[in-house]
C-alpha cells in the first residue's frame, strides 16, 4: 500500500483524491500539499468519510528546507506533481530526497529543435538520481506524450506490420463553428504607405513561425503553413511544434514521418487601399511632389499628407480573444502503414473526444484538460499497483502499452477507432 503525496491543489487534485480514496486496497494515506493550505483543507473535508487518512500541509517550493521537513514527516512512497511546470525539477528533487517514486503530467524543458544529443526533456537529467535510489519517475503521463504514444504503440502491435507516417491534430474547441461565425476582415483604412511607399520597404513580422516535423526519423525545419490538414471537424490545421514529435523521435524504434497540427490561430487582415480617397487627394493636389511654401517652409504636399496619415507598418494587430473553448475538443491520431493482416497500406484513426461545455459545467475544466487528467489518474493507479516499476526516469512508453491503453479506457477516455483513407 502506498503513502501518496499530491503537490498542488486544483480541480485535478480533487478528482485524483476522490479516485484514490476509492482505491483503498492500494492506498494507505494521502497528503495534500499546496501554497494555500486552506484549499487543501477544503478537499480533505470532501474525503473525510471515505476511509482513507488524508492530511494537509502548506508548502513553498522555493523554501527547500521547509518543503523537505514536511516530506520527511509524511514519508511518501509516491509523489504526484500537479504543480505548474516551472516547479517540475524542484518536485522531482523532493521525491529524490524522500526516496519516493514520482509522476507528473507534462514534459518540461523540451528542446525547441531536438538533436541526436539532446535529452527528451530536462526531467531526464534526474535519471541517475532515481536509478541510484531504485525508484521510478514517470514524466509526461498526460495526453502528450503518455496516452498518445500508448495508442500509437498499441495500434502498431495490433494492426500494423510497419508504420510509415503519423499525423497528430490537437483541437481545443469547435473551430468550425467559430470560423463560420467570423467574417473575413478587410482593412480599407488609408495609410501613409498607400500614397507614398517607403524607399526601403518595411518588413512586417511574418505570421509564419518556424516549426519542425519528422521525415524518416530526421528533424526538418519549416514554416507553420508548409503543410495543411483537414481535421475531423472539417477545418484547416497547420503545422505546429509539440513534445509529441520529440517523444516519437527519441523513443519510437523505427524511422517514420510525423507531423503535428493545430488549427490556425491568426486571421490575417487583407488590406485594400481606398482608391476613392486617394483619387480625391490627387484632385485636391495633395499628392503633388512639387514643394510649396508654407509660412517660409518648403514642403511637398504628398510629404505632409504622408506624415499625417498612420503607417500600416506601425499598426499592431490585436490578438485573438482568449476565451474558454466551446463545443467539441479532440486529439486526433492518424497512422498509415502496412497492414498486419492484409497486403496493403492502411490508415487507422484514433480520436480522443470530449465536450468542452459539459466538462466546464461538471468539472470546471475544459475537455482537453479533463482528458489529460484522466490519463494521469490512470498512470497513478498503475504505479500504485506496481505495474510501472523500473529504476530511472521514463515516459509511459517504457512500459506495456496494452496495459496503459486499457487503463485509459477504464478511466473513461473516449477513444474512437476507425480505419479510413489517408486524410489530406
């Protein structure tokens, strides 16, 4: 039976606490620790009648001595880190000093462009410490890379002789509905550049950020709009960088093609110079390049007008409103390769799906966050049952994919499987 220390107090803490209290054959005690101890106390009251001893503590991850004193008092067997990513290494160090196992949801410090010599994430710098303690650290046990990699490996085992390519798509909300509601924006304002272009063109920042994809096991750098994909909701998605790419590059045994897509976030305004206004200025002689004397100052009318008008290059586009996602959220996996049972190339799809509105109402988090939490809870239970037990630092890919896949399903993850033609 495990004594479990949960670092951080949020909606996932509540879900995990109640699940572990129902898991009494594997859990002997739980400690909730957060900067705001009173939040932990509220959750303890929820679990007070469920038969598992729950204690609470205030913890400041910047106060190493204070945090370590609390850990020594509770003496956990497993540390579950639900803190913000910037506290990941501190939480791992607490587990190392306590000689406890460790699990978290997210990879932290993944290199922007991985190389053959870079680690999957900075968490793996602690491999030797956990190895020496003969303890297990599991990192990234959320959707990415944990659940997604388990689904891919499970598919490979059951359906594919070899895998050629994998396309992954993350949709936080119903992008199709939001795109229908938006009209194409046309900017018809008059700018200084419309009447007098600069001698040296002003380069506006590009909307394309540099991303990478994997081609036959190698990193290829490109622009986000180099590839386009239609999502299951029928909307366009473009290349994006994700820890999922780095995980497959580092941990998948065969060289494959992998791309990660997200719907485009930015609507680019089309600028159409207002010709009627330009013609009027021209009729009034205000676009003349011949200097005129104004109170003893010689100035060309066009220079005066250009100085008065705003410059298009200086206009800062407003960012998209950061609102709660609505409608359906999905994490989609499309795997193409040689069939295990037939002499042909097939594409199988695996779509994790959740309803944002329902999740926000019932659980106070959006659908993707709820799915990430479900994946982590499944992993915590596997650690409690000693199913994930290996000295060092690993992702869930280091363990039996079928066991994790079944645990994900048991935790309520909605995974829609199907065989289809390769998606464009």
